[in-house]
C-alpha cells in the first residue's frame, strides 16, 4: 500500500511539473447540528472539511490533479442519552474537471487511499478501522475576485473498511461501510 501511494505521488508530481503548471488550493466545509426535546432529548451533529492542493494539467485550468485530506465526524445521541460517535480521516489523490470554460460548473472525484476511522457505539469502548474511501462532488462556483471562486457542492462519500484493530497491535478482517450525501460550501483559488 505504501508503494502504491508513493507511485501515485510521483505520477502526480511528474504530470504537474511536465509544463508550466498552475496550482490550486480548495476547501469544502459542512456543519450540521440538530436537537429535539420532547419526552426525551435527542441530538445529531455532523462536521466535514476537505482541503486539497495540486496543479492544472492543461493551460486552461480545466483539469486539476492534486492530493486531498478529508475529515468526517458525527455524533448521535438517542433518547437513552447515550451517544454514538464516528470520526474519520482520509487522504489520497483528487481530480477536478471544469465542465465550462469559466470554471463555474465542476465535478470532482477523490480516491482516499489512506482512510482511518474511530467508532464508538455508545458503549464507551471505541474501535479503530482502516480502509479506503471514494468521494464524488458536483457544484457551481461564483467568481469572487480574480482567480478565487466560491460556491456550493453536493457530495457523495463512501468509505469501505477492511481492517479493525484488535488489542493494540493486531488487525482483523472486517467488511464495514459508511456512505453519506451532504452539501458543502466551497472555495477554490487558482494561481
């Protein structure tokens, strides 16, 4: 797995440095909280942020390739007052394609080769998972100033976990998934 990550990084750098490259930096943000108090109190919290940096592989900044880092956290408290929590960090290559020449409509794809999560079902003992994740996003960007665009995106994320930490050093095979769909506020700077 480490060799694959190294090969992907070398490929990205080779593509980026093969011509006078334009760089980019982007951020996706989402925060949601919901609480209800009736016969019992329930609460849900979600937070996501994704950042990535990279280079354009063409002169029109239509095809962007980079490396992304993503975090997802959630907490759900039921009527019993017990909270289940999930926290995941993800890293891997990210690709962005501008559908139109003004970079207003874009689609993005990320393949997070390194995905780690911690899950607690409310029992107080958390488990650690390892796997990969795939994320797809689509959205519209508004020119803010110069090469800075802000916008909104619809995101679909699916993480597949294949290993679970048992004890402090041993991993066992599992087959867990976590999928989510959520909107984000988006910003990208092309320079």
